[in-house]
C-alpha cells in the first residue's frame, strides 16, 4: 500500500497529560462520576460522547491506545483487550451464533485453532479448516450458513501467506466478514486497506515487543467496535477481557518504536534466512525467493518494514531441534521460549509447543515436521556474529557438515 504509512500515523498522534506532560495521564479508576443523573443514563445508552462509565467498557488510557492502533491499521476504530485471545474470541462470538459456520485457515495460532475446533462447537458454531493459499478451495468451502472467513496474514508457524485482496473479494461476493490476524506483520501489511473487515493483533508480540505483558486489539469499523462494547449484547463488554489502564499506557509507549524494531527484525531475519538456506538447511522465510508466496507477499508489504522477523528452519528431527535449541540458549544466542517479537531471538519447536493443540496427523498433513524450529529473530546489532555462532552450534551437533562462512 504505497500511500499508507502506518508509522507516520503513529508519529503524528499528539496526546498531552493532564498537567501538560508529554505522555498522556494514566487513568487509574474503575468507575467515573457524573455531574448529572441524566448524563449517566445517556452514557449507558451509548449517547454521551466523551463520558466514561466503567472501565470494563472503556477508559481514557485504553481509548488512547485504541486510537493509535486504529491509526496504525487505517480503521475507523479499535478496542484493546487483555490478550490476543481476548480480542479474537469475542470477535468471533460477536459475529457468529448457533448454526453459523466459519471458514478458517488450517495453519493458525494453536489457541485460535483450539477455540474453533473444540470450544465454539459447544455453541453450535462449526468451522471448516482449509488451505488458505488455495482460493478455489476457500470459496468451495463456503455454505449458506458461513458468516466469517478467518486467516492470519502470515501464518503461525508455517509462514504461509494469505492473499488478503483475493480473500476480500470472495468475502464481499458471499457477504462474509473477513477477519485477519495480523500479529506477525504489523506495519508491513495493512489488511484493512486490502479489504479485510476486521484486523486483530496479539499486542503481546511485536507491538509491545518487550515480552512483559499480554495484550490484544480488534481494529474495525466504529459500528463493529460499538457492537463489541454494547452493554446489552457486546461480547467484549459481557465476557470482560478488558486491558488494564496501566498496561495500555505502557504498551502505547512501546508502540512508538515499533517501526524501528520491525526494520531491524526484518533485516536480521532476511540475513539469517539467506545464510541458512545457502548452508543447505530447509529454511522458510517469506523474504526468500524459494518461498511459495514470495512474489505475492512482496506485492502486499510496505517494503520499508520488510518481510518480518519470523522464520523456520528444519533440522531433520526433534532430537536435533531440541539439542540445537539447548545449545543456542547455552551460548546466549537467544531463549528457548514460545512467543515472538522480543529483542533477543526466541526459538521453539512448534510441533511440541505452540501448535501441540493440532493433532499429530494433521500436523504432518500441513507440513509441520518434527525437526522444525520456529525462530523469532531478535534485534541483534551484529547479525553476522550471530550467524557465525549459530553455524558453529550446528556444526558441533552435526546438523551442518562444514563451516562455509
Ligand atoms: C500469540 C498469538 C495469539 C494469541 O495472543 P495472546 O496475546 O497470547 O492471547 C494469536 N494469534 C497469533 C498469530 C499469535 O502469535
């Protein structure tokens, strides 16, 4: 999206604190006074602009972060939540009820997969999981009861790329809502600008970037955000996954450096992916020409922010993967931990961790092999040094035969 630069939108926000502070004041209240009883009634009815009711509904601090994230995604409005799952689950429950159907990518975050596979059927919501890269398969899976098309821009953990513009066309044609989890590609991809109706992030990952909190956001039209927050039937209001004001203030401070971090994550990941591939390892990274969706993704991203910080390397077996991860941690190359977006590299074997909700035979079918290591590449200043040290670990364990620096 050439004319849409989310980092500029974030930079241009100007909020002052109560006493002229350069940071907005943090609202440290769960409830709010009204000068007149009539205003209280109007606020409950949703008619009083600028009035706060109760912090499960909204708070000044959360509204600042909402606005910043809506500006980032180019949507009318947004609603932050206490976690990514706290953004995803109310969204789907708001859009679907008993008898409704969802068409979802089969390679999605393990928690979202478990929610759709095991939890929503209790409410009469059925989901068909498909290979999201095949638009004809996606369209063929739509039934008269389908309400939602669900995907991740870049999928977890296999880094498949969803053709958002193509999916948006299908969604429009069949009158569905296209819901996109953009957690892996903030700033790089602007799904709403390509026709997505609702864009979700786990703020826990890149956007907060310091692995010190969980958080989430739903970015959408004002109408949908109002629906989520409706006191009578809004899933966010009634299920209560509210983010705390102190946290939303801290996430907002981290959001301001997201553009600098994303550039460095992408730069480092591109460098390592090229080196690992040259060394003969099976490497998956959307910035590599060998990635099946490289050309598609290149056309979708804002090139300034690159192809992102996530990559996978297949080291042949679970034993290899485990020994390598332990050795890399011992050598201080990163942490054996789930999650992503931290300043240090994080690595995990998704088959036995973040995607363990997915049954083994389904894992095999989607190409999630035992020896797969998922890397969230850190902000390392000297990435050549990192590569040299990682390569030495691989040679030591016999995963790579010779050093070809
Ligand atoms: C982590 C993650 C989630 C869930 O977010 P939480 O903040 O852990 O609740 C959802 N989608 C993706 C792609 C994720 O990586």
